[in-house]
C-alpha cells in the first residue's frame, strides 16, 4: 500500500525480515533504504546476531538518509535479561534536502508496517545515537 503523503511503497521483504528479527532473532539490526526510482522501501543490510552496536552505526552511510531497526539486549538493575527494538530515523545534515524530506514524509507510514517497535530515535549526527543514549532510552 502506498503512503498518501509520499507515494512510497514498502517491499514485503522489509516486513518479513523485521518479523524474523523480532520473533526468531535472526538479525541484530536491519538497515532500510528508499529506492527513489521505484518509490519503494527495501532492505539494504542485515546485521548478523553477533554483530555489535558499532557494526550497526558503521553500516549507516555518512551522507545519506536511512531507516534502521536495532535489537538491543541489556540487563536491568534487577539482573533480568531484556531486549528492546529501536527504530532509528537516520538523516545526516549532509544528506540531500529532497532525500531528508522523502524520508521524513514516509517515516510514520513505514514504522506502522513494523509492528513491535518499542523506542524511536531520530538522529542527524552519530552523537545523537551513541551507545549511552541507546542504553538510557532502553530503561
């Protein structure tokens, strides 16, 4: 189904891979890209379960927008193992204005397709999604 604001479609693979991350924990993270020529959100990269948060941040391009989900495992103060799924809207200041507008106008519609996101983070700079910020938002 197309997004009325931007005309954007979501490829079925996006939803399937997200369900695998959520239910089977086959991936640590997924990076999504809007293919502007076909007006569709597609999977760009799948992070293996053993990849780190640094691997995740390194997979986001420095000058282009992306959507991403990250499965963050942590231990609570009560020593309980928990996990939260973060949705990251990555829009670096150095990316094209048209691209930033396209990602911004499609974000809510795309996020609704991914049922089970617990925390949303918007970042224009790597410091806005540091590991400490992720950790603080998880609790």
